[in-house]
C-alpha cells in the first residue's frame, strides 16, 4: 500500500493542532511538522502523535517553509493541511482509494470554510493531495500553491469529493484582521514579482478583511479581467463589485457586473 505523509507548517497552534491530527491519524503513515517559532504547547502535542518535528526560521515566505517540509516527507503521497483544518471523516475511504493510483496525480479537494459569524459555509477547490516527487515545489510567498509545479511536471489533475473543514475564518473580526495584516506584506511582495489574477483576487480578499474598500475594489477589478481566473474566484469578484455598486446607487454598473459574472 502506498505511504501517505501529512505535511504541515505551524506556529503557536496549541488550540487547533490536536483536532487536526486526530482527524488524520488513522490514514497517514507519517506526520512531518515544520515549526516556525512556536512558544506554546504545539511541539508537545505533535510529539504525542509521533510527528517528525523540524524547525525552520521564518523568512516571511510560506512557500519556503512548505518546500522545506516537502523535502522531509518520505511518503509516496502528500496531504497538506493547516492546523485549523480537519479531514472530514466520511472522506477517508475515498482518500485511501485514490492512493492506489499509479500515475503522477494532483487531487482537488473541497475546502469547507466554516464561518459561524455569518452562518454561511463557502466551498472552494484546492489541490491538497498529490503524488510525491523530488521536482515539485510550492510557489507564492502567501496563499502558496502547488498547481503550477504539478502541471510543469506532467501531473494529471482530477477532482474528488474529499472534504477538508477549514475553521480559519471562524474568528472574531479583530482576530481575522490581525491574520489578514500578517499575510498582506508577503502577498504584496508576491504580487509585485508575479502579478497574476490569482494574487490580485487574494489581495482583494485580504483588503476586505482589513477594511480597505478602495483596494478591495481595485484588485477585484484587476482579477476579473483574466479569462483564466477560476470561475469561483471570478463569481466572488463580480458579486462583490455589484454589491458595492448597489450601495453607491449605481444600479446600471451593478447590473453590468451581475450580467458579466
């Protein structure tokens, strides 16, 4: 049976880590945990689950930490999660069956972003499970991705019904704002070097949380111009712009955004 490595980067995640590891302990063969400077009980909790623990000096670059974790991972397959995520129990059988594939494969999973403040879960597709090989790497200082590297290395990309519950947005506004402000600088640095619609979209979302409407609108307008932007991102952009147009009593522009989206 192919071996599965859980690959993680963490810092001060004692409140979240145990439930994350509990959700996968019976499906992963190896837990690789890269710590970027925890001062709480994160390491102690990881040790309880037999994790291989490594330390990485934080350089304001999420991909650098992810790639360091990848280098330590020895499984045939990689599942990567954040500490505030949990593998849905009903997805375990599908995950195990997908590990039987022999070809180089990246697998889209459904990320269920729980937000009890608004009461509306939001599903997004991301590759979180993929065959391990030495040439692949994450890119992006923030909101890092593996997609481009998999395609460059001739991976096939398939969809699945594997569900990962994400609790990272289920925070009070001050906590969300602090998290967004932490991500803003590396995200801006990445956008200067790699001004793609994906990073424009992520900047728009970040500015929304921070409360900067001007920049939120600016980056959504940039993102939706790219015909290759994923439909779910584009839909959020158009709906956001239409909503702001309605608030400004610009009904014609709102209708234009709704029609285009």
